[in-house]
């Protein structure tokens, strides 16, 4: 015989806990969650070693003496300018990239505070959402532009209930959003389409008011600026597009949707696709949220498929889109005369039974990622910079075999430039043009010999083992900085280093 399990009685601890977790949070609860987030974020930022993608933007802003030079220096980045414009005045406070880390943490705290105090989320969701892998680690601990995009998008969501009344504010946020990052330009286009569809649904073919017309012109101008700024020169390595419709390539693009849950993979990709499809299928609950979810997802996945497949921090914007669609779907209009006023039920578009497990997996991986980052260096660049400074080589010339690998070293050392065989040129940030490949080692060797100087040479371990060209200059290996991969929950960066010095100098040291 099968045992019959009675449902929990009213007053049963599980029933009470479930009711409490599904309830609306109070200010004290929000403050406690925010304090826990700040504690974990602070610990992560304080111990995080910045890597090349973080430092590249800082160096571009640091080495730009005017707005014209800033736009010239970032022309190969393939992104709009807002993040660089924000960093540029921060570089006037000093050359240390820790200034950027502090500003980024402040923005991350602002985005989380907005979610906690203005978001339509339950206690359980707020216990999980701020600590997710994407929101806490990729967009919190690591200093990139993504959290600025999340802040602006969440700001639009916070105004959604009064979007007609607050149209000027929505337009300003949307214009800024379009200029954060090329992925957020796509999201800004999707939000613009959503606002147009929403207005047509409510007001039909009525002419635009003066305020609506001004808002439309502002957003259109911002999208144009973002597009012009983000288009790289013809000799950029980012200029290629692909129309590959092979099954393997399509399947790989599907795996990228797994970032909604955790990281890319076939299983997580299908779970993420389920989240997107259910959200779109429930469009009758909130057409605006479904339109935003569908247009954002299609735009982003198309970009990943035909332009740049990206990495988990790129794919994580899909989770931000899901959160924004959920927010819109749970925000009934508070404006007089709105046809759907107070009719939307909480949980529209993305149901709680689907969203909450996703947030739980994200939170588990987020805490693990921060703990892992505290335990092991994300990049060995900070340790190499400390070694170079300790042995008194900071002011002497440095040759970096791989300029990408050396970008964080330039930032941590605070030096003006290094020499690289990649294009045989001096650099601080990397210029992603075709001239930087292949390596021109022989020309760099001749340049070193002709200068009469004996610079420090830094290489990646793999390159140093296969082609130790500094040995041809009478150099010897003096140090290796390598992070063990054992015990890591997944692979991170490959920023390990081998240092070569002239034989006599090495013997003296």
C-alpha cells in the first residue's frame, strides 16, 4: 500500500515559511539583504585581480587627453562610449585602477538597491537575486560596463508603471542605455520597439504629443550615435560577420542561452530556452513584457550567432533581460485611464515556479565564484607587478610578447607603455587591428639590440616553452607566476607569466 501524505496544515512550519518567503518584503528585510550583498561584494572587489578586459577600458580612458583622443583610442573596441566617458574623469584622480573598481562597486550597489527597493520581487527572490553569478560576480566584482547597463535598464523598469507620465525620464535612461555597450544597444532597440507597440496598443494611431516626439528624437539620436561609435574601422579584427547556418553552429548558439541559468551548456541552454519560450507564450498576461523579452532575445542571439559568440559575461545580459521582462510583467499601470490598470497579476510572463529555481542556481554559483576568486588569483598580473616593483625594474623598459596578456600589467604598474612584437610597436592598451598579427619577433629583437638597452621580457608560459626567443638575446628565465587550476569550479583566465632577464642582470639579482 502507498502511504498517503497529508498536505501541510495551516500553521504548519513549512506553510508559514512558504507564505513568508512569497510575501512582500519590508524595509528592514531589504536593508539586511543589501548589507549582506555589500559585505560579499566588498570582499570580492577587495581581493579581485583585474584582468585585461577590465584594464583595457581603464587604460584607454587614462591615456586619452581629450574627448577627440578618447574616441580615437576606442575606435577599435566595437562599443559605444558611455563607459569610457565615465572612466575618463576618474583617471584624473590617479593612475591606480582601484579608482575604477570603487566606482564600479558603487554602481553595482546602486543597481542592487534599485532592485531591492523598487523591484516587484518576493522575499525569496530578493534573497537570491543579488547573489547570482551574473549579478554578483560578473557584473559586481569584475569592473566592466555591464552593471551600468543593468542599472539603467532597471531604472526604466522602475518607471514602467508611470511610463507615460515619466516619458522624458524614460527617454533619457533609454538614450544612455543605448550608449553603454553594443549588447545594451540591442536591448535599447528592443525597449524602443516595446514602447512603440505598447503605445499603439493603447492609443492606436493618435498623433504623437510634443513630449513624445521629443523623446523619440532623443532616443533615435542616441541610437545613431551608439551605432556610429561602435562600428569599427575596416582594418579591425572585429569587422567580420558570418551567416553560418550549419547545425553545429546553431546548436552552439543555443548553448549560450544557458547563461540565464548558470553557464553555457546543452542542458542549461534548453532550460534557458524554456524560460524564454514560456515568457513569450504567456504574452496575453503582459504583451509589453513579452515583446521586450522576444525582441531582446532574438537580437542578442542573432548578434552572438553572426558576429561574436562571446563569453559568459556577454551571455549574462540574457538574464538581465529576463529580470527586466519579469519586472515589466509585474508592474500594473498606475496612470489614469490606462486600459490594463491594476489588471496584471504578479508573476505574469515569467512564472515564479520557473524564475525562482533559476535564481537559486545563480545564487549558489555566485557565492562559489566569489569564494573561488578570493582563494585563487583571477590574474597573476598583480603579483607580477609587485615583483617588478620590488626588484626595482618598474622604471626600466619592458617588452611583452603578448600585448593582450600585458594590459593588466601596464595598469597595475602605472607605466606609460611597453613594447610588443604584436605589430612591433609600443602600447599601453591593445589596438585590435590586423597589423598586430602575426608576431614580428625578429624585428623586435633587432630593435632591442639597436637600442643598447636590456629590457625585461614577459611571456605567456605556453609561448615561453615553445618559442623562448629571449634566449637568443642572452636572456634567462628568472621567475614564473602561474595559478594552479586544481580545485577551481571552472576555468577562468589564462593570465600567467614567465619573466626573462639578461643573464648578467639575473645573476646579480
